[in-house]
């Protein structure tokens, strides 16, 4: 089984995917975990993946453009 994960922090998931039951599944060859870094598809010179909410308010939101591009790349692989 191949599991595609789209994330903004692949380094966090790399440790998780090598331990416990996920790690055992990979070691047995039953599971393959592939992490896609949404930051590779960021916009502008800084590779922005987030933006302020429309209409104001606190916090940040993921931009749909980089997220969609990362998902399309994962599906095409």
C-alpha cells in the first residue's frame, strides 16, 4: 500500500513514519509512505503557503493554490 501525505512539515512526519506500526509496515514492505512538501509549491519569491483570512480576524489560512498543486503532484505520481 502506498500512502501519500501532503504536509507543510515533512521533517516532523519522517520520524513518525519510521516508528511504531507505520515503521513496521514499511520494514515488512507492506506500506510505503511518501511525504509531499506543500512549501515546494509556494507562491512568490518567499514560497508563501499561507495568507491572512479574508474579511479579517486572527490567524492564518492555507492558500488553496499551493495545496492544490501539491495534491495534483501526489495524484499524478
